């Protein structure tokens, strides 16, 4: 079995947005792997977030995509 990866990028870094992204993709069979934040020098808040998910090949359609931002 191959491991598939899903990366979801968001420029709206709020708890509500991150919860929506995580809940949407976990419901699709993906497992949350990590969240990476891109910081801006002008602010202490993250400018972007990349939410990474994994799953084993065969758990669903390869190449699925949905816009949750």
C-alpha cells in the first residue's frame, strides 16, 4: 500500500477555519498529520497555514479535491 498525502493551504488562519478544514478532510477518510504556519515579519500572527493529511492508498479515490476555504 502507498501512502497518499493531502495539503490544504489557507490564508485565513483562525480556529474556525482550521477546524472546518480538519473536520472536512477527516470525514473524507484522511488523517491529520501536521499543521505548518508561515509567519509574516510584520505580524505575530501566521500569514498562512498548510494543513497536511495522510491516508493509505485504497481508502478512497485518488486525486479527490474540494475547496473548504
